[in-house]
């Protein structure tokens, strides 16, 4: 059994490492931060993570591998306050609270803010189309590549599904193509494929995401 815990400020670098390694090689990050190294992206994502930890409705979870002690899985669940599962804010330092106010100012440069804002708008529009204030949103689920297929993602999904079923809530998410099979296995249904086309921004390629919803049992 994998032990799921709430993340704290000291987990920032570990959470960021999971995030960056899990999505490394995707067109979106390469276009948004064309010259950023992995260590620089981890540094930035650690600061962005403080914004999520400071959000009282964002449940930031982690799993450590029992043998190595390494932080290997990371998820963020946006759960409405009315469902009674919050607030979740850990004790944060003054520096962390400063990062939380506007983490984008610490982004690696050069940064394609036009691509960043366009993608952000796509996600916001998608959530407006399909979600209500009563829905749970799985904002992120990631496992270090070396630990994928060992049940970490499934354990975290079961954590959220249990709460959603108990409160009769739906769960919305945006999946990468690689994540779709896992979500289908646990009862999500595909709503729409959304594509981010980079050609209007002077770049080649595109990135597809799948909007998915799970109804409670």
C-alpha cells in the first residue's frame, strides 16, 4: 500500500522534480521555455508550487517510495470548500508566501508569454464549459518516469474517487494522451479533444489534451 500524505513547503523541490520529469519532452514546455534547462525548470516549478500550497481549496498530495524515500508521485485536487475537505494550507514561510503571490515573475527567460497565456485561456475556457462550483478538479497527477506502472497513480486516483463518491461529486481533468488509458480504467469518460496549435506563434507542432469527466457512483 502506498502512503499518501499532504505536501508541505519543504517538499517543493521534490514535487517540482516529479512535475518536470513527468512532462519533459512535451511540445508545450519546449515552446514556452525554449532554452530552459531541467534544473532551471525545477527551480521555477518549486516556486509555482507555493501558489498551490497556499490555496485553501487545493489538496496537494505526495507519495514517497518506501524503499528509497524518494518523492515519486504528486497530485493536486481542487475540491470545493462546501464539500468539507479543507482548508489544507500548511505553514508557509514569508518567502514561500512571496513566491505564491506571483510565481510567473520567476520564470526562466526567455519565456513565450503569448503561448503561456493562450494555453492558460484554453484550460480556463474548458473548465467553464464543463464544470460547476460543485465539481472536483484533478488539476495535476504525475509520477516519476522510473516509478510509473507501480500503482502510485492508481493510489492517488482512488483517494480522490473515494471522496467524490462520498459527496456525489463529479471529477473533471485534462489528460495527456498517455494518461487517457488510466483514467478510462477508473471510470472517466472523454468529453473533448483540445489542441494547442503552435503555428500561429511561429513554432511548429501542436499539443493535444483530452477533457474528461467521471460521474460519482
